[in-house]
């Protein structure tokens, strides 16, 4: 086994400066990463709120659609009922007109 050799007197001034520069560079990168994390968390929070707003909008629109569909169904039923009533009235009018024609035919003098 070999032992690591120690540099007598510690690292040189140039080595310390290089280590200091690397530490500053690393610190800058860490600060940039932290800033990005904070920014992304803020964006995530905004997006989560927007998603909740959209969910509420969708839920509201879904309820509106249900209400409109129920109203449309009711209107369709009423329209069908009115059409049946109209047909019944038309039939009665046709019968009355037939009776009037019979009466007129029986009352008119023959030439």
C-alpha cells in the first residue's frame, strides 16, 4: 500500500486561487439553480390555480349543458304535444266542414 504524499506547507497560492474560482463558479451555478427552482415553483403554483379555475369552468359549463338539455327535452315534449293537439283540431275542423257540406247539400234546392 502506498501512502498519499502530503505537500509540505499546504496548497500553493495558485491552487488556492483556482479552488476559490471553482467555488465561486459552483456558488453561481447553485444560485442559478435555486432561482430556477423558485421560478418553476411559482409557475407551477400559477398553473395549478389555472387548472382549478378551468375545472370550475368545466363543471359550471357541464351543469349549464345539463340544464339546457333538460330544457330542450321539455320543449321537444311540448312541441310534440302541440303537434298532436293541432292534428286533433285539424281533424275536428275537417269533420265540421264535412258536416257543413252535407247540410248545405241537403238544404240547397235542386234545379
